[in-house]
């Protein structure tokens, strides 16, 4: 059966352009209950996704790109794939399922969550800790007050712009004034900070009262405690606890060291800093190309 047939069989009919269904979960016990209640649905999604990817080759699925607001053919390959189920390689659903606009599963969903779930409009001030990505370019078209940045180390002073027009910011030492932004977007950055509280406190500081953080991190959904992969010793040198893991860096070929894989204690640490309404947003949609059984992003607000 072709991928298109698999998608249509799962729906039973052509997709309807409805909003994205979101489940908010705030703790590991609540998530465990959710998983038990969703066991049958999760199994059906797994079966469908395995059928889609059974050839082990790039394939296309029909759907609707929320940022583009049109019907498209999503392309999925096996780049970044490491997971196997019964010997079958599974796509890295989170980082693939590409629209012709070059936004993947995660980045397309971040825009839909920002606008549809969190209510951001073009009048709002938005900061995103990236500036050389397709996501930044798409957001720049939608939010006139968007500010983006990259971590350029000591190439230029923090808060300054280099010859390429890139603003240098460290998430632990942001140069923005207090209460600067209605929304802060931080995707797959926090895991690269030895002390993530430093970054979270800075985000909280620059958020306006009632402002919202939308964030993604490597997450262990069935674990309460964060797994520390590396840390800094008393001399500031990296001490590896687990095998070194590096993630892609859009401005450096060296990659970024991953210091931790987060558990549900991350949400508690956010609450201790002062964030309110802290939840994991769970979502999945074949209509919008958000495969992967269930995807996750974290949201929290600054107290008014």
C-alpha cells in the first residue's frame, strides 16, 4: 500500500482542516495516566507510521502545511534516523517530514502552536534564539517585531551584530532589558547549557508580564529526573559522565555538546524560577504532517 493510501485509510476520508488538538500534561504521573488511556490510539499510530516507512526509502505523504496555509506533499527520508522497530528503521519524524518551504515537523508545529494555541499576533514582540534557519525566515515574514540571534561566542560582543548581520547572544547572559518580549522561542538550546537554570532565569527576566515561553528539548518522557551527560568541573573543564553527544550547530561545524537529557523535573525547575501554567503540550496530526506517535513542546508563562 502506498503512503498516500495509508494516510487516507487511517483517516477514512480526506483530511478536514481543523485546528490542532492539544493535550496539556504537567507531571510524570499525569503523563503515565495519559499513556495508559491512549494505548490503543498510540498503537494505531505506530502501525500506520511503520507502514508508511516500511520501504526504507524516501516517501511522500499528503497534508497541509500550517505556515504555508496550503495542501502540500511532505517528503520524509531517513536522515538522523537511529531507531529500529522489529529490525525496521524508523524516520526521525520530529526532524523530517519536510514541506517544500523547508520547514520540518517540529518547526512547522512550533508556528502553529505559537499562533493557534498561544495566540501570538503580528503585533507581538517575539525573540527566538536562532537566526540562520528556515524557521527564523518564516517567522520574520509573520512577526514584524521578531528578534533573532545566534551564539557566536567572542566573535563580537553580546548584543552586537557581525558582518553577516547575525546578532550575538548567550541565553545565559541576554542583553535585552527586563520585560522585553511577549513571546520567547527556544528550541533545542537548553540542553547545551551546563546549568540550565541560568538560561531559564534569563528567559523569565526578558519576558513581559504574562509573556509566554515555547520551548523544546531532548526529553525522556517516562523519567522524572534529568540525565546529566556532561558537566563542568571546578576548573571549568568539561567532565563527561556519559558518551559525548554533539548536536548540529547552524553556525559551526564542530557541533554543540549535549550536557543533559531532560526529565519531568525540568517543569518543576521552571516553576521554582517563577513560571506559571507550565505544561508539556502533546500533539499529533497526520493532516498537518506531525508524525511520531506523539510530539512534545513545553510552555510556561511569566506571572502577571
